[in-house]
C-alpha cells in the first residue's frame, strides 16, 4: 500500500502551484517546505517510482503555442489491446494513454506542433492500427486542482 505522509502531501500541494525557474529550483522549494534539497528530490523520485505521481514535469497549453490538442478514444478488442497500445504510444504526439472499462476502451491525449496536424496524425494512427479513432476536441477547459490537507 502506498502511503503518503504529511511532508509528501505538502510537496504535492506545493509543486502543483508551479516550479521556480532559477539556478537551484529544488533547493528553493525544499527551503519553503523546511526540508533538504536531497530529501525533496528523493521523495519526488519515490512518489514517481511508487506510482503515487504519474509524472513530474511542465504542463504546456499546446494551443497557446500554436499547436493542436485533442482527446481521442478507440474501441479495441481485448486480445489486440496491448499491440494497439504499443503502436499508438509510439507516436510522439500521444500522451496519457489509458485503458477504460467501456466500449471505447482506449483513451489518450494527442498534442501536435501545429493545429493542422491533428487530422493527419489521427489518420496515421487509424492506418497503422487498423482501428477507427474518435476525435473529441475540447469545447471548454476546466482546471481542477488537487490539494491535500497537510
């Protein structure tokens, strides 16, 4: 069982609000949290290794940078799922690929350098996998923050 302690919860809360752009960002955050830089780095690594955190890195708004972003779903037979997931994940534009208990059982985010590349990339995925893709572009964006009681 993965348990997070009070310091881990404080780290998660703090890092969701941004990460300093400076010479020693981990040291700066560690000082704000009252721990050492080495402890902060070790804890973030542990949270990632244990799957408590799925990723640690910047979040970009692809559209604001001139790119494209969309949510995609596919209906993949169970016996083909791993093969198709490997093919889909080989596209550098694919992130956050999840299996769902639903008729549309594969869901992923597609981010492209240019908005015009969305349709082209979806066509390539269909061609390579042999399965239809369902493009579900966002209509409105909502931010939901996760905060723990530390």
